[in-house]
């Protein structure tokens, strides 16, 4: 009887620890911007950035970080895709003044894209994979 209680207790503790690890998983990827882009009206230089997002529904809050510094925060829609993205990437649209606006981020290995809300109406997006 004592052994069964001990095993139950150990099993319960292991289950709680594993579920805590899953819950703590952050949604994040990195992206190498080859071009200077506009995000939420801000100019973002080319370079490697960390992309983190919070939320489980179709609308998420995205934070773009350069090192530990937050560069931009914006809303995006998670859009399902039939196939996983082969690697991290992004897409932009060309503006009349020649600048490029970030329209989507493609997390590598995932079956979805982060489609940036402010640009979902634009149809001339050019994908760029790392």
C-alpha cells in the first residue's frame, strides 16, 4: 500500500513538472532581415532579430527584439499552412517611396505564418527566405 501511494505521488509530481515545462514554452523564432524594413511606422535596419509572440488564438501580440532591446511590438494573425516552413523567413511589400514594409514572418518548422495586421490588405508581398 505504501509503495502504491509513493508511486502515485511520484507519478503526479512528474506529470506536474512536465506540464509546467510545456506551459512555459515560449513562441519564438529568429529572422535575418536582409533589407531595411518598416514595421508599425518604424524603420528597422537589416540584421538578425528575435521574434516572440504571445496568444493562442488567431490574433497574437508580436515583439521584435534586437538583442534584449525591443524594436517593435505589433499585432499579427496566425495563418495556418498545409506544409511546414522550411526555415525562418519573412515577406515585405514595396511602398511607392521605395521603402519596404514587413508583411509576414515565417517561423521555420511551423505550419503557420505570422501575418502582420496592418498589411493584410496589401497583395504585392515578396517572400524572402533566409
